[in-house]
C-alpha cells in the first residue's frame, strides 16, 4: 500500500497520517482516476468508529500521490489479542463498535472486504476505529463493485511480509474461491474476529495459506472453545455469521447489532447491580476506621455486621496491556473502587486507571515511564515515581506536580494526615515527606546486616507502618515502625506485607504465596497461624473497604543469543534458550566468550558463555547479588558489582582458577555498576547512584593517584558510558529530554555534548575505527550513525536503521541501565540476547467480599 508517516496539517493545525501511495498508481491514469473517485466517496463517510479519509494530496512534479488519513493512536486489535482472550464484557463493547462502523459503511454501499484485527485500532479512551475501508477493493485493479479481495493478497511481496496468512484467516469462503464478494463477506470477517476476541485463538488455523483456506472451506469452528460465560444470544449470532453458505449467513450486519443490543441491556443491569453493592463500601470503610481506633473488639463486631459479610466471595480478572520490563506495579484505592497499574501501549509505558464499575481502563497523561504508584487516602490523587522524582497527579484536573527527588525509588505510602513515606534511593532507608512537598526526613536507619528498606505501608491510624528490610544475605524481613520511632521491631520473614482492615489480618507475600494471619491491633502482634490466600503472586494491594487485588507471576520469557548480520539475517544460534533471565552481556577481547548476568534460584551471579559451543559456566557464586560484568582489555579479568556490603561496590576476579580470588576494586558510599573498560587499560567507566543527585557517570583511572572523577554528572539519569576507540570521546545515554537519548561529548576536555539519537535511544557501542556509533532505538530498531571526527569537532550523520531486534524492553524502568547485545569490532555482526518465548501478561485478579478461612 505504500509508506505511512505521521504528519502535521499546518492549515487545519491537526496531526494526521499521510499514506504515500506506490508509483504504479501514477503510471496508470485509469486506475488513478478510479481510485480518486472511490476515495472521494469514502471521504464523505463520517462515523466515530471509522478512521476517516480527509483527502488526497498530489504533487505533479514528483508524481507523488498521498492519502490524508485520520491519525488513530492506540494498539491494533491484533496487538491486544497477543495478550490472550478478551473478557466477555469487553469483547461485547468492541464488537458493538465494529458493527456500528460496518453498518454505517454498508448503508452507503461501501464494503471493507479486508476486515481483520490488524485493520482495527483501539484508542486509549476505548473507542474502536476500523481502518482502510474500501482500500483493498479499490486497489484490486478491477471494477470496484466486482473486484475480489484475492488479488491483493497473492503478490510475492505480500507473501514475504507474512501478510497473506493474517488476511486468509478472515476471508469468507466465497472470497477464498475467487468469487464476487459482497457485504456478507464483512459479516463473515466480523464473526471470525468476534470468535477470536472471546477465545483468544484464530477461528481457522493453519501454518500455510493453503492450510488456512482449506480450513475456511471445509471445517467448522470449535464452538467448545467459547468461554462458559458466553451468552446464548452471542453463541447464536456467531453461528449465523460463520455459515459457509452465504445464502444462509446473516444477511445484514445491522441484524448483528440487534443481538448485541440485547446483551448491552443485560450488561447494564449487571453493572448497575454491582455498583449498588460497591456504593456501600465507603460507608463501611469509615465505620471500620472509627471502630478500629476504639478497640479490636469493635472491629470484630463491625466485621460481623458488615453488609459485605453476607455477600459471597467472588474473584474476577482484568486483562491489561504489556507490562514494562516485567513490572507488576498496581494499587487499589482505599475505597476499593479504582485500580491504577502500569502498562505499555505504542511502546510507551504509563499509568492506567480502571474503575471497577467500568469495562475499560484509561491512560493518565503526564505519567509516562511511571512506576510504583500509590493512592492518596481520598482517592483523588495518585503518587508515583518517574525519572529521578516522586510526583503526584490530581485526577480531577490532571495536574502533575513534583514532590521530591527519588533517584532509585522502592515504593511509597500515603496517610490520612497528609504524610508520605517512601524509599528514595539505593541503598535505601524510609523517608517522611508532607504530601504538599518539602524536605524529606529519614525515619529508619540501616543496620550493619541490611542494605535496603523498601515498600512502606501505613496502618489506618497513620502512625504505624510496615516496611521490608532486605539483608546482605538475601533475606527479607517485615519490620513494624512508627513515626515516633519507639516501636520498631521485626514481625516476620516475608517479601511484602499490608494490613487488611475488614478482616483484621495481616496479608504478607512469601516466595510467591500470599498468606493472611490474624493481627492484634492493641499489641501490634501476630496471632494464630497463617493461611494461604493465593498462589503465584507477584504483587498485591489492599483497600480499607475490603477488595484485594493482585497480579500473578508471569511465565518468564526465554532468551537465546543469536548472531545477525547488518541486514537482520539470522546467521547462527548460540547455546539453548535460557529461562534464567540472562542480560547485560559483554564480549571478551578475543571474541570467544560472553560474560553475562543470570539469576538461578533467586540468586544473581556472573556467568560466562562460550560462544563456539554454547556452554555457560558460573563465574561467581557468592550469596550476595553479583552482576554487570565487564572484561579487562587483556581478557584475563572480569570486573563486576556486588552488594556484599551495604552498597554495590566494584570487584574484580581473574579468569584463571590458579590466580587469587575476587578482590574489592572500589568502595564508595554510593552503589556502582561498571560500564566499560578502555582498550588501553587506563580507565574504567562506571555508573554511580548519588542519593542527592541522580545516576552519574564516573571514571576510575588505573594510573597516578587512581582517584575516581566524574565524567557526566547532573540531576538526570546518565548511564552506560562507552569510550571511543581513541579515548577522546565518551558516548552515554541520558533522560534529560524526558526519555532515554544517546549523546557524545569530549571525555576529559571541555566541550558541548552532541545528541546522536533522533527519536530516543540507548545501549550504544562504538565501531572499532570510531567512525560509526550503533544504538538501539526505543522501538527496538538497531540504528547505525556515521560520525565525522575533525580535530575537536564531531559531526553525526543521518541515522541508518539496520533491523528490528527482538530484545524486549530497551531501557530498564528504574535506572535507565540495560544492555542486551554485543557486536564484532567492525559492526558487521551482532550477537543479540533475543527473546524466543515472550512473557505472558498475567491479568489483575480482584477479590471481593473475602473472608479468611480461619478466625
């Protein structure tokens, strides 16, 4: 179809999509004239569920022809379906909007004929938009009324791009036979899409086009795959849409709308009933707080008399978009009515808000790259961390305000009296901050055996709180603290904990299982024995009104190191797929080994991969966390970081087993990670986390006084420094623009920085001759930028996209530090830590009316 650009209509001041059409249109006057006539017809079609065509732009000089289209933000339905099946209520809403758009087009005699999930987009506000109406028909080359869709999917180019299989799966039988297609072909495609929404799988499968078409012509859908909760009306509608004989098929898409209307009314009744129950929760919460402050006995009386106690326990799931870097951050408001969580759409991570009485979630503008959200007590504001700051967003007006610095945050909590507790950096203690902003005050102190205090959670009284104390030996303990500082003591060994007011129990997470145990609020002690509430839990949140939410542990992605050339052609695979979360590779100077970080049985260590044989061997085995390895220039040693003391210090260990064991290389008051050892052996670059500043880039010289000095230091996250081969320039990534970008500046001399990336980038590496810099764009493309070095002047050329690498997230969510590829010195081949089995996206589970199995 051509190339599509995001563009700005300067006359009407709006963003549009500009689709530049292939040159063959201009060379065929009859075809171009017919296309223009059809485009004018489509431009007259205005409907909220159809992506509009605004017009045609033509340039007679260059014979360039382009469509001006509505710019639709958001994922395609195909993107959404990669996460699995869609809940029935949400699927009904999507289907209804597709039908509304098709009906409006059919009434004007316009037939889509290429309806499929990749031609349907879902905007952030939940609006469904059908794309490319009539274009496949118009481009077929025959009479617009009689043209078949088949010619548009049988070209060799389409076959190479993998387009045919996706189209064939939604073709009506008459289209597969090459017969004339009418509006009933759209009815068939709608039925196939609706079936896929409900089941999460294709209606007709197959590995080749011929196999798919054979299934379309001969087999019936497996109706047993429909969820048990699918209404009978919808089951009947699907059967009518997917009849192979179009004479017996549903004749009009408008008839499908009638069946969906029936289910819409039923859904509205169910939502109204649920909302009526939830409206009692805020009152219940207020009563509970008052009663708890009086006595524990009062809380027990309240639990016996609570209206919710008579309702049966129920659990349901909320599907979400892809998670950023595997993050499972989520929080439920104190009144139990709203959930906020992190998710990725269009390559951008942000916070999403979902009300329990709504079937759709909405993104929160201004929360890009936000992590670890937590609610204000009144449910009108959300605090979160992004970049190096703690911020808050007020939901009423959408205003975002910065409250404090937090270079490496580890959770927060908000009390009713307007106090915020949060863990701002690494190594972390808990700090107290007024919700209006101000200067934080440290309220906990690390003991010699601890390196981190994280995840504070207030009790309802706003004075006592819980937090997790992580030890140097890998253990985590739940500690009880109070703002007065007089009642700090160890409660139990667990990863995270929170108090659940309605039940009077402490909920805590231990090795993936969520437990509950009775808690005495007078003496602040655990009583009784714990009982399990849910298994395979990654994160959870509780409300004072009762509802509990959690997200399950996702199936880990498996990775494998794969060699590619500059065109993206796979050359060879190294070793086997690995589920130990390998990352941060570094190639040895002789190219025979890769040092990397792996996590086995919960312990992170440095491993070495032998490239030729694919054999991986353990290099460190300390119970502390070891990682981010970098080779010495002679290939005889590896430097890495480890938290064997409070901070992550730098250690070095020889490759030879006969040499002395690892030695402490550098100890400071800040946590450090090595990034690059210069080829001449004179400098080691490393990243240092400054609690008062941010993530800064430093250098350790191996000559003279051997005193570290700052290379790039400021309030933003600067990381992953790489020296040019001649040692005169340093490349690094920084988020000073609001996202990760690649910069180059003189290493030891004064000079301005030069921005290399044009649209976000990270993970840069120099070619051996210094005349090219490789980096990864935020959309996963490997980019090559030619460089011209003239004395003290550096000039960057136009970026050259190489290929899309399947390495997952490009920037880590907490520090901007990530690395997932190495390359040969001439930048001709790339060894990429490739995702071969993607992570699953676990849904959010909501528990209503939970009552513990034990008193």
